C-alpha cells in the first residue's frame, strides 16, 4: 500500500525533474511513511510513498522489468500474485523481489495494458513504457483505490490524491461548478469529475493510455448481468456463499506486518471476523470504538462478537475533541465531503494503527446484499406504480405546489408521485427536496445550475446502462449504488480516513470474483420481504454470530452528531451565517438563516443538511483558499458541461470487451 504520483510530457526533452516528482510525493507522505522511490527519465517521472506490507526489505518501488524498458509504481495489494508468478517464470521472466509489484510489470510485458484483467485485488497503478513512450494508468474494478489525472500544457499529471497535482500545477485549482452542484446533491463529487475543472478521476474498472499527446480511456470490467443463477435450495446457496466469502477473506490475510479487523458489531464486520477466526492460527485482533452517549455506543455488540470468536479485542470509548478533528480533516480533504461517518472511521483507524498496519473491514455488504433501508422502502413503494402516470403528474404539477410546507407527509407525497427510478433519484438527492421547501441556492448559482448538466443525470445514466433487467428493480438499485454512492462516498471515506493514519484497509466482500457471483443471485436472496441482507444474515448465523447482533437496527460505527451540533460544534456552525460565507454567493441568506433557526431555535433535526453546508464552507476555508482567494461563486469560470467534457473532450473513449 502506498501513494503514487507522477507526470509524463509529450516530449522527451521536457524538464521533468526528480525535485518536481518528489514535491508531489511530499504531499502524501502519510499514505506511505516507510519509503520514497523515484524514477525520472526522458520526460517522464514516477514517484511513490511506500507503506511496507509484503517483502519489507525488497519491495521498494519503482519496480522495473529485466531490461528496464518498463517501470511501475502502484498503490494496493494483488492477492493472486503468488499464483501468477510461476506462470511468468515458466515464460522466462526473472524476478528480483518477492513482492506483488514485480508480477504486474512482467505481466504487462506479456499482455500490455490488459494485464490488469488478470489482477485480483485493489490497485491504482502507473506503468511507463520507455520503448513505446506510453504511460498506462489503471484503477481496480470497484474503486477501492483512488487515481486522479490532469492533462495540462502538454503534461499528463497523475496522483492518488489531488493535492499532489495542485502542488506542482496550482493553476489547476480552477473550481468546477458542476462538481460543487453534484456535491450539494449527493454529499460527494461522483466520478469522473472532481471539484476542479481540469482534474479528473479515473473511474473504477478503467484504463487510461497516454501516448503522442493523446489520452485513450477504456473500460476493462463492469458488473455482470444480475439474476443469472438460481440456487436449488437455501442450503446450497449458503454452502457456496460460505466457501466463496471464506476464500475471499483468507487471501486477504497475506501480510508481513500485524493484521486485524474493524468490528462494529454489525452483520458485515461480524461475518468477516468469524471467517478470519476460522482461517487464523491465533486470535484475530479486532478494533471497535464507542461514544459516551449510550445511544451511540455499540461497543457492547462488538464485545459480544469478540467473545464469541475469542478475538484479541481492543475497544475505546471516546470523548473526542471533535472541533479539532473536523478542522484537521477538512484541511486534508481535497473535495467537499458530506458523510459524517468519516469521523468514527477516522477514530477507529487511528486506534487500530497503534496495533496493526492492515485491517479488514465489512464494507460493501450493504451494496452487494441490499442492506440499506432505502431498498426495502423502495420495494414497499412499488405499489404506487399502479397509479396512472397522468394522475401522478397532475398531482406534482397542480396539487403539490399548493400544499403547505409544514404539512405532514408532503415530501412523501411528492416522492411517490414520481416514476420508480425518479423516486430513487429524488430520495438520494439532498438539494431538490430542500429547494421545494425553501430556496437555498442564490439566484446566481441557480442560473449556473440551469446551464449545467442536471446532477440527477449521474444516477439516470447508470440506470440506463444497468445490467440488471427491468424485472429486477432491486438489482438496478444495487448497480447504481455500486457505481456511485459506494465509490464516491463509502470507499472514498475508508481510503482517506485510513490512509491519514497510514493504515491499509482490505475489503473481502468487494473481492471482484465474489462480487460477480453475488450479482448473479436473484433479488429474493438479498431482500426477502422486509428482511435486508437475507442470505448474508443466514450465513452469519451459520458461522455462529449471535442473533442479538444480527437482528437489530443497523448503525455501524455511529456517532452522536445531533448532540455535537447542539453543543461542541455549535460555535463552529455559526460560520454559516458569517458574511465571509454568505458573500461567496452560493446560497440565499434567508434560506441558510431559516435552516439554522429550525435547528437551533425550533428544535427541528436538520443535522444532515447543516453538516453538508458546514463541510462545504470548511472545504473553502481550509483547503481551497490555500490556492484561490477569494474563493466563491464569482471566482468560478462558467463551465456548463464539465461532466460531458470529462467523458468526451479530454479522452477518446474506446469501447472494449469487458470482463476479467
């Protein structure tokens, strides 16, 4: 695990120096505190910061092939490298190290960029091919590891994090209005755009090749068709599920450094710990946090699981300096990020790093097995599809605008009047529902919105390309979330919070071989009646996870955010009413004041909405203003189609067979 950064120029004579690449790497030392490696030649530079996990003494990067014509830096872990190595040796390749990185570079010699189809793991990689004078970038299938790039003045910059690119090309700190709008919709900026106009994310399951000044991006993998194999019985399904998830967990235990697991006391993490306990010769190290307020302390459930599987359990009940933590995180996050669960993820990563260098987590269980309440709610609301479309449209256009804002059920009535896919889009979007109650955006920002690509189109596009059939709406929802929320929110949160603590997190449930099998299960094995994650809970029971842990309200690593926002964070919230904030021009002052009054004076729970606005403002103050002053609406360029540009203008999108 590490962080990578680098640059390639269109000409060999370009002045790419070690000092420049080193400066890019300096920005992400926390991703790899153990070592730095650089390669600079012929107008290309590769750099990495290493967190040593496998082959501690010999695994330094960059790594090269036998004749040094190809060089690689990469962030991640390849779990099948020991299977791939003998085949490569039989073809005459000679190995200098025992690390997984060298397997990739020799595989590249055999297969070119398509070598990534053979890799099983998480990765973001860069390969410089001197002979062809080509740079290859690739990101793992499900987006566990980040990779950003920017083509600027004939140079292609790339990095694990945006700050490495801005460190050497600060002029790229041109804020993307489309990215900001999409943050206000979703609480994160979805791939492939970023909060900066000229910087892009390479989407999961994609390759980028840069040669002769041109970028070609192609997809090498996608989720397969849903609902393709029907188990003959529940027992058969459980046996295969257990076998496959155990194998995905076991291969992630390869490490030359101490390893453990996050344990929240929920279904997903408890299942992973149960499988780790089976595969391990000694007690598994487990880590859990809680908060002193009883409503947000799940340590008891984690403790029950730890006792059941005889783990070496570490628990911490926190009373954190939350103001200090929020300031620290918003200084590091390069885009506004609105998921408040980044706080407990940061705290549990911080505690785990005191004992281990690698931790396994249960992330991905909700998106693979329909664990979120919204899937059940959506299924329940399918009954409204029986209402004629013309009647629902009449309600939205003629009746809804006349309903009082304070009327109970007003939001529900609007949502159920929509077609089923639009109902889901509306439920996942923060801004439209708020705007229906009280205008939040300023008139100037709303004009930009009217000229922009509708942020709701992000989800609509994935509905349109979903491999799940129309008869499988649950499969369609799972696909959309796997492409958007899971990548942009969940996996981004886990990567950034763990890496800030120099901790590697591995995710067995998102093993791509396992994911392909799970996708093929019919929806009733995931959502059965009102029971979410049906077959995964049955597996957890089979493994011995106590029922009191499995059949309770989902929380995960929860936090007392409402309490904090009325107490410890109260003074910080007031920055939303400061002229410095309102003068940025994004929001209508009356809308912000009403939101704050509802929260502070009227006792309404507006926590999620206010938190997103707070993160938006703190991103401006703590990160963006390092590069742009003043930062606000009136310093934005008019970019009405940046998402379209990200898809088309900077890259030739070549279709290619997906799979692997």
